[in-house]
C-alpha cells in the first residue's frame, strides 16, 4: 500500500502540489488524469522518491520512506520521452534490471523474450536503441519496466508515441500484467477517453490539486464539482448558467428544463448545468428532451462519428453524433437536451446532486 499523508511540494515559493492525502492499494490500476501542468508528473516524482515533499510523509506498507532515495525503492518508471541505454542492445536494455537483482541467465532470457513478444520487439533484440523508431524505443523502455517486477510502476503518458493499434492493445494488456504481479500501477494521461478505457481508479488533477479520487466510472458519472467534470470531458463539457424557478431551470431565451428529481426543494437562484457532448442529439431521444435552437459553426467528420460545434445563445457547445452528419456552417438547427443527463452545480462550482440515470 502506498500512502501520501499531507504531502505538498513547493519550488521557489510556487506550489506544484497542494496538500494531498492519497492511498493506493496493491494490485490496483490508478489513473492520474489532468491537463498539461496539472501536477501529474510532479506527483509521480514524489511517489517514486525522485523528489522530496516540502511537507508531509510518504509510506509504503506502513513504513515511512519519505527520505529514502529512488535507488533503494522497488520502483519502475516510464516517461513519454523514452529513456534507454544507447550503448546496449535492446536485449541488454530489457535485461538490465534483472541483472542488477542477480537473477540467473536462464530466468533473464525467459523474461526478456516474453516481454519482447508482448511488445513486438522480438526481431530487434540485437539492435541498438538509436537504430529503432521512436515507438520501438518506447516499447523497449516499457519492456524493461515489465521485467523489473517492481512494487510501484509509474507510467507517465507512456503510449503517446505508439501507433494506434499497438496503443489500443497495450491499454488492454498492461493493467493485467501489473495487476497479476501485485504491483501498484499509476498511469498519467491527459485523455479522459484513455482513463475510461483503462478503468480502475482515477484521480483528477487541476493546478496541482487532486479534485476527486475513486473508481474511474464513478468519478466520470458523479463528479463532485465543475472542475472535475470539466477535467473528465473530451470534447469539452457543455455548460450554461440559468435560473431555477420552482420545478424548472429557465434561460433568458425562455428555454426551460425540468429540475432533476431530488432538486425540486433547493432554493431558487442561479445554477450551472453541464452535460457531455454525446448527450446532445439532433432528434429527441426521449419524450422529456428539450429543443434548443442553435447555429452550426463547424462540423468535423471522423468517419464513424461527427463533432458538430454549435452556437447556442452565445455559448459554444459541441455535439457528438454517430455517423456522417453533413451539415453546413451557419445552418440553423434544433439540438435536444435530455434532462435526465444534466449535472447541476451551484455558484461555487460544487455539485448539488448526483447525476441521475446517466449513461456512460
């Protein structure tokens, strides 16, 4: 078990990590999700022992390891910028941590070839890293982390340089590999879709602060605040501020949405509602759906999906629809909001109710 107790990190008076309490269990996959400069790498460096916290302590299985250097910890770390030994072959790069731990030649050979097969490196074992592509070099670094059999494995956006097919395969395979070893697996990403594909637990980060930690699907469906909901949305979350009047939310343009069940007795006043792009539709999906007149700004067709950027009452929204939607710029269309899928936040950005009946 890895515990961060009241841990913070400041550099030259600037806070990189705000005071943090976090517990990670062995055999779990834990995603750090946040935009660039949100603190993901800083937090991982503290976990690894590469940096010492300004305040607080770090514990592994109940033992305080705050001052213990990384060389004396059972940690493996892989960065987006691959790091290999340039004078060693791919085989020797992968084998290096096992040789340091004194494993037999036969055991090393077996584990190296197993990891190489998983990462499609078999034909390149006799080559030097600089003769490989960027993706092949990153796979070499990943293979070295796999064979190390570390208790804590930290992966900082490790698949960014890989081709799409291999990236998808590894997203499925890596959690299984490390979970079976009993390791604590920490994976940093900027992509909400990657967090959802990996599953496990997710900690959302914003400006050096963990805004929420829990099972990935629960954090996605039930964010505690607007910052967390925004962090866990790609394309961007759609929002609008409106007034609650009795059992309805009313916009200045006279768009009216039923207040979600359980919120009817909340005080009237200003609230922000939010919903994911795939919860907007070109046609009503339920009898409760509410039409909102909008103007098309951009249509992006990816083949199986279309992203339609629209202007609604001066606000920029994105709608994700299935299939090819050939809609011209400046077209006037109606988009439909399903009240069952809206998230509601108060003027401070705190969620005022769990999201009800929200589909993933």
